[in-house]
C-alpha cells in the first residue's frame, strides 16, 4: 500500500473516531456506565471482526497474540479513562484533550528508544500544556476532573501507538486488531460484571449509537489505523489521528448541540497548533519570527 492511501485511511479513521465521541456521549446520557459503554462497543466490534475475518483467526501467530494482548490492555485503559472523562465533560473538550497524543508520542519514543525530540516537539509540548490548561480550568480556575482523566487517555493512546509500531511491521494489522479488541472486550465485560450496575432498557436511538460506535468507530477505526500505520511513522499517525478532535468538535456542535465558548475555542486552537508544530515543523514561522527580531521582515 502507498503512503498516500495509508494517510487517507488514517484520516478516514479520524473522521469516524470524531463522531464516536458524540455517539458515546449519547449512550452515557441514556444511563449506561462508562465501562458498560466500552463493553457494548467492543462486543459489537469483535462480532463484526469475526464475521469479516474468520479465516484470519486460524493464522494468528504467537507474536501477534503477545503484541495484541499488550496493545489490548493499553487500549482498555484508554477507553475506560476516555469514557470516564467523557461522562464528566463535553465531547469536544474530551476529544481535544485525549488527542494530545501527537505531542506525547515523541517524548515516549525518547524515553523508550533514546531518540531525543527536536525543538518543534518541545514547542508543541509547551503549546499543548497551555491549551490543556485552557480546557481543563473552569471559571473558578479549578482543574476539571473530566479534563484530567481525558488527558490520561491521551497518554495511554500514545503508548498504544508506540507499541503498535513495534509489532505492525512484522505482524498482520488485521490479526493485531482482532487480538487487541478481544482483550479489551474480555476486560470490559469482566469489570462491568463486578460493577453490578443494571443495564438500562435501550431505545432505538441508543441502539443506533451503539452500532455506529462499535462498527465504524471501533472495528473500522482500529483496522484502518493498523493498516495505515504500516506505511507511516508513529508520530505521523498520532498527528493525523489528532484531527479527529476537529471532527468531534464539529459533530458535537451539529448533532449534540454543544456550545463552544471563546476560552474553549482558544484552548482547542492551541492544542491543534501544538500538533501542527510538532509534526509539520513549520520552519517558515520560525524564520519569520527571527526576521522580526532582527528587523529584516518586510
């Protein structure tokens, strides 16, 4: 597969993932607990994976089982924190905070592989910190618990992307997706059983949102991510996936009726700028800033 097609798949995944925030927020509003949302979402996703890739199940290798299991544990932690954060905040804030992954990945790569981040990654991190603060602090300058949990989900996603890069070049993306999804499903169902929370009776709209989140926002999302990342780098993947925060903000405003405040808009813009700075490395702006300082800019 060409890099262009892989990039297109990652953007398609980002679009589906963006709407997933709104779909899950509607399910949470219907009375389901965060862990129930994760369990339902992955039961649906695993069913469709098995239906479409039943032959792939027989070809799963030991390495794919190991890699998929590690990724599945991280993914379970990601989704648990994501749902807990979404329960306590709005879809757009949850999406932008959980999508700071692109800024976190270079520093995890530094810690794990001893590859030091460049100046753009550092600048991106500073912009992200300011943006996260704008979204996390309420009017009383108190940190929102939902915002903190949402940011924690971004850390889990960053680790998941780094671990995936280690295995995806040597393993089948489909097999990795199947294994990690089954692991998430088992963990989510197990925890939800210990939770002893009653399942609300689903309405037609709830069922539609569950199917959308399970099929499009989970099954196809992580399948496209695995295939797309095979021809891209972990940093590039995290940057492209971050664009789902924009899709989430638009979807939330259109389908959920969320009101975007000026402070939220500034925070989201800073986080998006952080992502662009870390990935695209806009030398033009640094050169222009240098000219301004030296008085050479026209």
